[in-house]
């Protein structure tokens, strides 16, 4: 099966998505997600200018060789732009191979290791009472695991919380980056109260998760982990920036709250020290930003040696193509933990018709051959790219630029 064409489709049905479409001499097409929030066109250009010319004429069945060719052949290894572009090619090739075999992708990976994929929902509120309501609402929709985020008294805007209840949370906005403010002391006082209120309201049957979104220093994260221990979180995510993996040792020494990290990682090399030194419990890399299915398997296999489980990133800035591929991966991967699920808006679901489905707190990738996600190109063309940026964050006290 020869690749005869490769095209990059950029669209914005509410937010930007970059999709690679491969065409073959057998008439099959394969899709890969290449969306990198706030830096979309860098990946689109990497694909169009540098990878597409290498793909036309290649044997679509040679997934591993193509991965190695694009990774080693670039000389400049790793990085989110390179790895998202390679991921798009890899995902599209797995899609093609599974379609050629007439099988859903999870069958090619080794078959299902479970009946269904546990997912977690988002519950966000401007204050504790709103977050409690929202957790109840998500539980009523069937979710068994719920990530809870709340506004912090005195802070105008914090990660994960929409400005009003009518709109769902979307951090990337058109125009120049929005500025948010931050105060660690107020957050550290507030967050244990949130989880105390949640356990009192919802009891102990549901898993509760929380995303710190890189705001804390290691010792502050250690303090929060300790304070949250009585509420038995499923995980505390991105407690501190992870460029320095040693930071997690300090957190680990102080708390038994499980630690999750990895949505901004792009290779196994980012994950290696954290996994091998057993500094984390969940690795959150996903298909699009970590080199596709081929590389994600390497990360998961390394993690399995240390009882670290997967917890793939699944925010709405990852397209349905990534979600579909991730669900096939989740159904197969032996050391599965959980999958993040933030439903896409209606326009996105129309542009990307898909076989995956949600039922009672679990998802399933469906039985369509390939990863089960397609693109309606005519509809996509009605939603042209719009430049958008993620916010930046400053300390409220003196305006110092902080981690977002
Ligand atoms: O593009 C950035 C978002 O995907 C990220 O802020 C979402 O942290 C996130 C999460 O856990 O979903
Ligand atoms: Mg996160």
C-alpha cells in the first residue's frame, strides 16, 4: 500500500485543530491529529514543508521504519512540534493499517485488555458551592471519576474555571494572551476546603482528581499533597513544573497522594527518570504530543515495569482523531489507569464523525476499522483557522511572570 498523497487540514470549529490526511493507491485514507494548542501553524508547516515530501511514495505498512526515519532522520530530535508532527504521521499510518486489515485499531495492538475505558470528567465552579453542584451534575451524567477545580477567593481567574456558567472552560482565546493572576497562599488555604466539602457532599464512591497546573514549588506541592490525604484523591496532577524530575522526589518524600504528570512531555526521555525512580503514579502523555501510538507504547511499557499506570490527557484542544486513537490505546494497554474526557462541542463532533461512544462513566472506541474517526473536509473548510493563545500567569503581589 503506497502513500500517494498527504495533506494538512487546519480548521477552527470553536477551536483550532490540525489534521494530517494520508491517501493511498488502495483508496484507503488515514488520519492523524497534529494539534498543538497556541502553536498550531508551526506543526502544520513542519508537516507540509518537511514531512509530506518524505511520505509520498512510501509503503504505508512500514510504520516503525517511518517513525524511525522521521525521528532519527531529522537530526533535531524531540520537542513538541517535531513529536506532534511525527505523531500525526504515525496515527494516520496505524489508521491505514487497521483499515487495510479490516479491524478496529485496538485489535492490531493486541486486542482488548478490558471491556471499557474508565474516563474522568471535569467539574469547575467559581466557588466551592458551584463546584459541588457541578460534581453532582457530572455524577448524574454517569461519571465515576471527576476532576474538581474551583475559583480561589481573591483571584480574578484561575486555571480550569469558566468565567460564567453558560460557557464551558476554554483557555485559548483569540487576540493576544490573556493575563491571569496567582497567589499560592490563598490557593493552598482554599483547595483542602474544596475537597472536604466534596467528600461531605458526594461521599466516597466517586474518584476525585485535581489539576494544580504547574503552579506550586515542590515544597508547596508537598504541603498540598499532605493536606489532601484525608480526601483520598485519585491523583494530584502537574503539582510542579517537571523540567527538573528531582522536584518530584521532594514531593514524594512528604505525601502519599498519588502523583500524575506528563501532558507536556513528548518523549520517553522526559518520562524515564520519573518512572524509573518511582516518583509518579500516573503518566499522562497522549497520542498527539508524544510521537503517536508507536512511541506511546514504549512509554507505557517502561511505566508498566514500575507499576506506573497511564492517564492520557484528553482536553478539548486534542482533536477527536487523538481521542479515537487514545481510546483504542486505552482499551489495549495493560497498565491502563484512566482517560481524561472533555466532550467536544457540537461543531467539532460534526466535522469529525467518530465511532467512539460514552456510556455510564466509561468510553469505548467502537468497532469501525481503523481508529474510527473521519473528517468532513467540506464542513471543516467553513471554519477557518483563528490565531489563539493560551493565557499567561502573574503573581498578584508584584506581577512576576509565573507558571500557567
Ligand atoms: O492546551 C493546554 C490544555 O490542554 C491544558 O491546559 C489542559 O491541563 C489540562 C488538562 O489536564 O486537561
Ligand atoms: Mg492538566
